[in-house]
C-alpha cells in the first residue's frame, strides 16, 4: 500500500507543474485506519507546502496516522515555516518519503528531526518516479543551472522546412498543443535572433489558463527589430535579450526603454558564450528553458553541452531537397564516434506525429 499512496501523492504533486518554480512539485496524503483523511499539494510559489495543506485539509485528529510525501519535509524557515514542526505537532505517527531533498538547507535534516521526535520514517518509496517528476528542481537546486529541453519538429526525412523555407506546419495540431502545454510548464523559452527576424513570433502560451514563459532571445549583435512582436510586448511579457558587451549601447538603451531586459556575456567564437549565459540565467532564478531555436542555435547548444533533454516531433511527411534545413545545423561532427548520444529514450504518439524524447549524454550536471 505504500507505493499506492505514494503514487497518489505524486499525482497530486503534478498539479503544481509550472506554478511552483523554482520550488519542487510536492504532494502529500495522510492515511489513518486504512482511510485517506487528508490530501494537499504545493499549489504555487510562496504558498503553503503540501504537508501543511494536507494537515489543514484533514477533519480528523491525526494521532496514529501516516503521511506520504514525495519529497523530504523541510526543516528550515524559508518563505514558510518548517513543515516538520507542523507534522510533529499534529501527532502523525509515521512519514513515508519518496526522496531526500538535495537542498543543502534540508538534505536529511528533516528526516533526522522527525526521527528525533519519535516518528517512524521510511525513505525511498517510488524514488525514481519522483526524481523524474522533479528533474528540473533536482538539477537546479544542486548547481543553480537551468534544466534545458530542446524541442524540434521534423519530417520523416529529417527536414524542418521546405527548399523555400516554409515550415508551417510540419507538426500536427495535437503536437503544437502539446508544445504550448510545455511552454506553460517551463519557466522560459529561448530562440536565436534569426528565428525572430524570419518568423516574428510572440513565443507565448496560447492555452486557456496557460502561463506565458519568460522569452529569451540570443542576439550577439543586437539585430532584433524594434517593431518586432517580441519587443512590442516586452512590457507585458518578461523578455530577456542576451547579447555581448560589445553590442551597441544606444540600441541597448532603446530596448530597455521598451521593457526588454539586457543580459550581457562574453564572446566565444564570435557568438554569445552559451555556457556563461546559462550560468547567468540560473543566477536570475530561471530553473528551466525550452529551446525552440533554428538549426544553428540548436547545434551550438548541443555542442556546448547545455542541453539536458531533447524532444523530437516526427511528422509522417517527406519533404526532400538537398538544401532543406535539418534540426541540427552548424559545423556538425567529423566522425561518427563524435556523435551526440541520447539515452533513456521514450516514445509516444501525439496525434499523427511520433514524439521521441531522450536525455543527452554528457550534458552539464
């Protein structure tokens, strides 16, 4: 039954996706006499934690009960008081935990405090399932670097556009809705300047009740058009343009007056230093990035080892054309042995497309 109730806690935790960043998604279930008497989840950043919500949602005395929670209860004062204190005060008898919290402020301290208070603690139930759910948090809390997902949509023969540059739409309606759901779940979306110039996108989330991601534009020489949709809407949707210290100061000021945030980094091979960019975005409390770039940016991101996960939407169409672009451009690799390798592959059908998802071996931890 431990796995059953922990599964419920993890399902509750998922309700916080896209709303609690950069905090983890956490759910809690309280069971007494084989009956669920309280449930809760972390609903929004800065709000009450799952354990507190579960306790407050219970209408019964909790002495002799068991709490199932997918992440170790906190033992320190943050935006809210320590959850372990409330658990101890509630006379809960046992706490079952999926994973120890890697946050140095918690990491084992919550478990110790509970045990010191005479509460039985069991750790490791559905640990892998919880780590998959909270992969963004687990990377960010360890090294303050965003978790990066690269999304590409391509034809069966590996093209992202026709010979004339047409790319709308390679993927099906269901895939595009799936991507907008992902935009709502991550904290930010990143594209290169060529995508902005060519497509003039909004890079927003078009789902009802969806959350717009922070828009990040990689623009080495500040070529972004002042009248673009991105710049025109920067005061209503947070927008960051990443450029270099050598870019035109007057253009920087003009963009800032329009509401654009300017993030400057060093040059690397005459382009924005992507690793430095990732570090600085992490310092801005951005815990996750969805890359929807063109082929050049995609190659640079993979080559610089900043990508954690890749999503490929494979459409059942064939475009052909030697000059048609592929998802990963750039200089490529010279030898098959140098190929970028994916592991932990998963496949599913999304509408008429096949979604292939995997993790990039060698990405920065």
